[in-house]
C-alpha cells in the first residue's frame, strides 16, 4: 500500500526522468535517500550502466546527516575525476532540493563536478 507522499514523489520522479538523461560524457548523478543512508550514482543511460557510486554506508558513516551527505558528494566527485568525468546532470529523484540532497550536490560541486 502506497501513501500520498510516495505517490507524489513518484510522479515528480517520472517527470524529471522524462527530461533528464545521462550520456558517457555527461552521466546522470542520481541520488537516493533512505531512512538510514544516502546513495549517489553516476549513470550512463545510453548503455544502462553505473559508472561510479558512493554512499554513507560505503564510507562507514552513520545516519543521514547534512555533513555525511556532503562527504558522499565529495567522494562521488573524486571517483568521477579519477574516471575522467568532469560534468554531469543532476537527478534529485523526486526529492526536494533541500537539506541532504542540496548538501550532496554542493559537496559534488566542491569536489569538481559541474552540473
């Protein structure tokens, strides 16, 4: 059984995904936030492969906090630069651009990724 909140997020997600697509030169930076962790992936939608990934669990951080989200953003930018990726398109995945999602994006920008 789904709630009104998840249905609303799903509609926003579909709307974003109809406009945003990742390429090998500019992959899609997709963000997922759960109650316990935050995850970020760089995805090439033409081939359907994940090029890079980072998460709070992968970094050994506890909880979804703004500081932890920023660290995940910096880590995904570091991994991207190692693979020669300089720019991406941001997919907030239906979440509001606020708090943890915003912190992750700012961390990625500080790390050198261009949106």
